[in-house]
């Protein structure tokens, strides 16, 4: 759901929490539950007009496809995928069962050159099919017609299980968390780019909150954050948002717990876990900030357009600010806003303003001119390509990703992420974060 949407009036995993009705009905139900909530800057689900029905057009015989750009760093990229089970934690979205919390993570890293492995798809076939279906994030978060795109055809630039590049040395670690509904794969271009510059990047799927998570045995866990119909009461919504964030932070801390073992058994102890950062988009940006507050293992973070409060109504309530907003941080956090309504300048956002006032660590606030909420994801790069093939989302391309040129948006996101983590995890300061830059006039600093 966009920030603007907040202001509008109003066995297991294969069973969805909301009845499988027509697409527009499900989307309206989800919107009703989250439309005035804080998580979205979680960016969750845009709504159709009341009573609206998706306008369907004849689909081409060959579905549109899109490509991700090559990484810009000196290293090739490798990838491993891991299934984690937390035996100490009951599955929070399957109450009344004996299920333990299961997660899927991907690890990107600089790879040795010359490998023969094939490039990994952005998503597995089953996950891509669901992502592009009636209950997937392409429809719910982006407004794409179900079945209108071959999402499984998009390849990453990573090779599965490629050897680590020896010349990369000790590798800082960066975690990634996506927005509500999005899978861990929906920022592959930026993740691959960071890996090509010598980082290990761990992307996390938040099971039953992402629209789909595929496990190694073929199970597809779909969204189950609601038990029956989503709540409409603001207080209940606020409680739901608190639970979502608590689960996300617990997921992230569990992954942090498992990284030492993964470092020993898979990476030969080349991961430097003393230099760990985190970034995220939307709810994932909130997750990064809140995890930093709760766990000192994360030394630096980037919040890409994610509010930091639990608002279940239209008017922000100071009593529903997160602890990271009320306490601030003593470590660096970069706020990256968009030109969408209610974003950008931290003074326009109660939770960002509170954080700015209360934090003791380094902070900066930048806004990408002409951008929208999805501009910090793969949507910025893929949707314009798909629109040229007549696969466009409801409301048009500008509503989803704004008017900023896709190549400039991608270049800015990559440069500012690399500059931030280079400065705070590596001690290499390129001065890009000191203020406005002639290299990126699209990026506006708020003092």
C-alpha cells in the first residue's frame, strides 16, 4: 500500500487466509485491512475503486518478459539458498498447530571468475507463477493483471554455488528485508550489485507474510497474516502491525544467530560478522531500523521508504510510535524517501521526525526526485520494460514507479547503498553522503 493510500477514505502452507474469490474482491479485502495503517509505507496493497473490476485485455500468445541489468562491481556473483527452521519458536501465523517457524534465505556473494554454472532465475518457477497470479504480489502490490507476465523468465546475475572469490578477502555482511507481501527476490538487482562490490548479502523471506515462499520439498507457503476476514478496527489493526513487526525482527535475529554456523560450514569463515549491516524497503526498512534498535549486531542500516509506527487509523498517533522512533539509535541509519505523498522530508512523517529528534547516531534523509514507493525495488527496472510490451499495471506506470528515469533510479539506489555500507562497514568514505552531488542531481538531501 502506498503512503497516499493511508489517506483514502475509506500440513500447511497452501491454504490462503482470505477466501479465494475474484481478484478484485480479495484485493479490496486486504486494502480495507491495511489502508490506513502505518506499515505501508509498508507499501502494501493498493485498492481498486469501490466495486471496481479489473479491466481485462486479451493476453499475447507469448507473455512479456523483462531483464535485470548487469551488476556494476568488479566481481561475479554467486548464490546459495538455505532452509532454516527455528525449533524454539512456534509458527506465529499458524496458531493451534505444532509447526515451527521456517524461513528461506538466499545468500549472494562475490564469486570467483570463469564459473560454468547457469544464472539463477530471479524466482523459482512455482514462486514466480504464484507471484504473477491473482493472489501474488504482482497483482496485490503492483496492480498487474494475473497471468499477464512471464515472471519466471527473469534471470539474476548470480550462479548457484559458485566458489567465493578469494581476492575479495573478508566479506562484510548485509541483510535485506522486503515490503509487506513482497518475496525476498524482489530487489535482486540491488542485491546482486552489492555482492559484485564485495559484500555478502542475505535476503530473508518472512513466511506467511510474503505472498509466497517455496520450500525445498515443493511446499508453497502463501500469505496467512489474517485469520479469516482482515480486521477493520484501528486498534486491532495496530495490534496486527505490531505482531507483523515483532515476527519480522524475530526472523532477522534468528538469521543472525545462524550466520556463524553458515560461515563455518559453507563459506570457510570468510564472512566478517563483526561488520554486519541491514537494509530494507517499506516494512523491510522499518524492520532494518527496529532490528538495529533491538540487536547490536547490526552496525548500520538503510530504511527505504518505511514508516516506523503502528498506526491503525488515518491520523498518526504518537502513542503508536515504535521504540526505534522514540529511542533513536546510536549507530548510523540512512532514510531514503520518495516523491510520493507523505514521504520524502522527514518532517512530513511523524515517525521519521521522532526518530530524527531522538537519535544520537549519524543520520541522513535523501529523496529520489520523481520516484514512487516501488522505485526502490526491481519494479523500477522491470515494469517499464513490461509496459512497452503492453503489460501495464492499474493506474499506469507513473503511479507505481513515478517519472524518474529507470536507469537513473537504479544508479542512484546502487550508489547510495554502496556508499553507505562502504563508509560504515568498510571505512571507505567516497563523500557521496556528505550532501548534494552533481553526479546525482535527482537525490535531494533534507537538512
